C-alpha cells in the first residue's frame, strides 16, 4: 500500500472520536475521496463502514478482496456479488451494532448518490441519518506531512504539463489536441487521474472540445490538476496568441496584480471572506467589476477542489486560514469576450508565509 499504515489508522481514530462527540454511532462512507483518505487506496464503487468504536469494514465486489487487502491496511473485507447483498450487509452491520444514528456524507462526489440515500432510508426506517461531511472535511482541510509531500510531487508533474501546453499551443490546434498532449505528459509522469481543461473562448470551467480551435489572435487558458498518490496540485495559465488586443493586455496586468495581492493577504488566521472583499473592491477600482467571478481560492487535496470552497459552499467563506492548509490562489477568472483570464497556483500555508507548489 502507499503510505504508512499508522497514518490511516490515526485518521480513523480521530474520525471515530468526532463521531462519539456528535453522538453518531457509525458512518457509511461512499464518497471516493473520503474512502481514499481512510483506507489509503482508490477503489471505485467504495463502501466503507466505520463504527464509532471498533474496526472498520470494507465491502468490495466478489474476487476483489485479495487485491484490495494488498492495497489497504483494513483487514475486515467483505465481498458481495449483487448490490442487494451490499445493502443487506450494511443493514446487518447497523442492526448488529444496535446503531440509532448513522452518518452519511451529503456531498456531490461520485458514488454519493441521492439514490443511495433514499434506498438507505427505506431499508433503515428507524435509523436517524446524520450528515458527517463537516467531520470528514474538518480532518481533511489541514494536511499532514505525508499529504504535503504527495502534493509537492503532484506540483512538479503539473508544472511539466503546463510547460508542454506552452509548447504545443498554436493557431488552428483544437482544445482537445492541446489537452491530449498535456494529458500524455502528466500521465507518463505518474499522474493516475489528471484533470486538464482547455478553453479558447470565455468559459470558466472548460472541458476541451474537438471543434474549438486556437484563434490567430486571442487567448488560450489551460487548467491542470495533476495527482500523486491521489493528492492533487492545481495550476492555471492564460497564453496569448498573436495580437489579442489592448483589453486582454490590461486584464492580464490586473490579474497579475491581483495574484500578488492574494499572496500578501492570505495568512494564518485571516478569514477568507475578508480577502474576498478586498478583491471585490480591487477589481471594481480597476474597471473589471463585471468581468470578475466572485471567489479567490479553494482547498486542494484528494480533490482538485475541496473545502474550504467559498465560491460554491457559502458557509466556508468565514473559514480562517490555517497552517498546513493547501489552497489554490487565485482561482476565479476574469471573463472577457476574448476568453477567460486566469493565473492560478497551489500553495501550502505556513506560519511564516506561503510555500509554492506549482
């Protein structure tokens, strides 16, 4: 398995302490990133059962058990053949342990399906379902040394990918062709689940299109999420092609000034929303109030975007910056008719400043 077994055992023990504190009897972990966080391995269609006290249980498909055990520290692995068997196993685990309050993560990730929640409630009508997303994210927002080492390695890979992007962008090339070249580089460097977004038009989140092509005069924005041992580093750059015009030049200058401002303002103890207010005023003063998309940062870790995520999850805007958080700065683009202007890097928060990863 990747990483020391004690790392993952400590995480489970800390989570169990939080469950007991909230008087939750156990949790059913279905989100992939939290499954990785506790088990130490990526496994699709995951089902991890963590009691408030005792050893966790993992359910995997029939004949996957032996391989899973080699990639995780968890010893209690149950195989199932039909989804009905999985649900029966979960129900049996809850009943056998006399659980009355069971936690689920109300997230938007793969495998955190509303369908699963509805089925769970139907099969466990007397059990109170509790959202434990805040508990898992409380653990995950501050990284340990092993996590930080993985993110630094991911940052090296992301940088190489961005170098390739700068080399292959040329008029007439499609977004998909650019993404393919970048993807090849970072996957050959060891990134197992990279994210590459390329936009030649004003799109904030741009999965590449084969029929969108680099103009003779314009901008191309590339966003890369490279992972190492499932931990991500996130970076974005806007490349100019030909002579895109005065408005683009000015927007890039303003964006660079905002980037420097973000690095100065993001310090341990500072609330994210206080920095966000500075940005709102800054872009208004510079004449880009209408082009600015609110939000300047988000967490990075087992997801390319995770909590704190003030652009999407409003309550996290009040989150204070903490040491060993990993943040993407500056996340939001300036949306011009010519395209999205971005400059984004991943940083590790330290007491005496920010450590650049990408």
